[in-house]
C-alpha cells in the first residue's frame, strides 16, 4: 500500500510540473512570436529589402504625350463645354548602379 501511494504521489508531482511548464510556454507564446516577427522584419529590412526601394536611389526615364480638345456649344443663355483628353506614357524606372547606390547608404 505504501508503494502504491508513493507511485501515485510521484505521478501527481510529474503532472503538476508538466502543467507548470505548459502554462509557462502558453504565457510566453506572445513574446516569442513578437521576437520572431521582429527578427524577420529586421532581416527583411537590412538584408533582403535594401534594393527593393529607396528614395533617391532610383532613376526614371519617361516620355509623356498628351492631347486635349475642347468643344464649346450652346446659346447666349447657356454654354456647354465638352473636354476630351488623352495621354500616353512610355519609359522605364531602374535602380542606380551598385557603386552609386552603395555610396549613398547611411553609415551606422
């Protein structure tokens, strides 16, 4: 009988320890998630996204052509205007070459 009580108490102690450990993991889940998200953002900002877009580090060459016409109709009492406008844009946008780009990076 003494041995059965001892075994039951040992199992109960293990169950309590496992419950405490699980509760700690559940409570820390938010902080672990935030830490991982912060690390991923830091990697994306500093290593992956450097050449994605940076203000002042891209150049563009576009040619825009626009045409507008206005037609006036009506009488002395009222005047109607009809305006039509069309425009075409063609060109490209690109990052400056790596040497120029590296010179403009902020120094930490």
